[in-house]
C-alpha cells in the first residue's frame, strides 16, 4: 500500500518543522527567502518563509517572528531543538531573494530580495550554521520542497525548470 | 491599534467606491484600446492575510501575467493588473494584430511584452487619474514593469511597505470582463494596495475621519 506522503505547507511569513517521511514546502517565493535548517541524522527539518530582513523594520504592535530574518531563524532553531535536533548537526539550505521587477527608482524597496538573502546569511553565521547549498537571486519565482530523509531541496520555477540542490 | 482594525463599514464602502471609479475609467480605456465591450464587476474590498490575498489571484503557485505600478504622489501605494497568461496573449493579439504572439511559454516576444506594458500603462494611468480627480489628491503611476511568474512571487512584492505595519492587507479588487467573448470568460484583476499611511489621507480627502 502506498501511504500518502505528508506535506507540511508553510505560508507567507510563516514557519514550521517536519519529520521524515514527511516533506515541507513553501510556494511562490519572490523577493522572500525560503530557508531550511535540518538535522540529517535525526531527519528533522524546519522551513521559514522570510519576507523582510530585520525586525527593527516592524512598525506594528505585534511581531510575527516568522516574517523577519533575524527573528525567524532564532525561532526556527528553538523549534528544532525542542523537536530533538542537535545544534552541531544542523545545516542550512536556502532559495529565493529574487528581484521580480526591474525599476530605475524605488531604492531599497526594490532591493529587498538581495537584502533578505544577506540578512539570512548573517543570522546563520551568528548561529554558526553552515550553508551547504543555495539558489538565490535572479528574476524568477520559486516553489521549494525539502525532504528531510534525503536532505535534498527541490526547486521549481516557471521558466527555468526544476532542480535539486 | 493598527489602522486595519479601525476600519468600519463606511471606510470599506469608500474603498469600494474608489475601486469602482478607478476601474470604471480603466475599463473604458481598455474597451477603446481593444475595440471590445468590457464590463466591470462590483469591486470587493477585503481585509485579508497575505496568503488569502495571493489566493485571490489564483494561488501562490499559479502562473500569472502582471503589470506592477508604483503609485507616487500624495498617497503612495502599489497597483497590480493581473491576468492569466493566455488572456494576455489574446489581448495583445487583438491590440497588435499579430496572432503569433503568445505568453504561454518563454521566450516571450519583445513586441508582446512591450504591448502588454503599454496596456498596463494606459490602464493604470486611467485608473489613477480617475482617483486623483475624485479625491483631489496627486497620484501618479511610475513606469510600469511586467512579469510572468508565480502569483505569490509577484504579489508579495507589493506587500513590502504594508508588511512592516500589519499582518493583514486591505485589497481593493476589481474584475474586468469582456462581454460576449467567444473565448470564455476573459478576466483581469486590479489590485490596489495603498501604503499604510495613505489610507488616512484618502479618507480625509473625502471628508471621513479614520477614527470615526
């Protein structure tokens, strides 16, 4: 009997964790960055769909931790540890941070993709989590799915095909 | 309290009227451009989560063609004109008289993209000029930019300002349809996403206080 594989879906500015044999997915990454942190031995993975580089940008009353690179990665780590992942075994893969539209004006807002990528890398560096693979930048949207059993990140695009990293 | 929670029915009705006036003018322009009869559906105004907004355009993964315009002036904001790629092919074919142009598969013809951008330019210009006249506020469209990609990837671009303030967006969504189309329903969505600070200015210009 084929058992239906569990797919954990992560929305925009959202995060979650999954255990094998489940997989974890987020769709339609543009300037947002999808960052996966995983423990291959324990077969646990967490995924965050990060929208903005830094929580200091927040002007609202409540803070959605999954939205910002700095708070999302910390939150993801806490969740993974709670699930039994080992800090020293953690590795990261990331995708997204594209620039969907080309403008001559607009300044920082238009550069939000690259800024998100930089911010995620900075945070991973602070927590000493090595990035083993990445597919960032460009001008195209991405849908990503991570399988904690194989440790592979599947990336789908509209115009540039499918690949695994 | 964020401005989103302060909105009441009067505010929502005003935003609906704004969608109506803007898209009404845009529909007239589109109709002239294509020499076809274009109808307007009653606009909807929704307070939605990011995911719900992307759902309105067909879902995060759905491939759409979109023109993005940044609104500059008194009330900055973002505007999208979103269509299924095959509908853009049709519109552009009618516009240019060249039936070989399609947007279903890359590479897209340069002429086709240029025509699509021009269509976006005309529509957003007429949408905003109607709003500007109605509110006496200065609103100007930036040079438009086009993309054919996943709806989630495209629309989140318009959420950057708003997402710093709120986890919800106010989406003013208006649907244009071609009448008696032999190609089934031809539909386009207008999404108007004013920046957070712009709402108060729009309401004030129309004599309504945001705290009412």
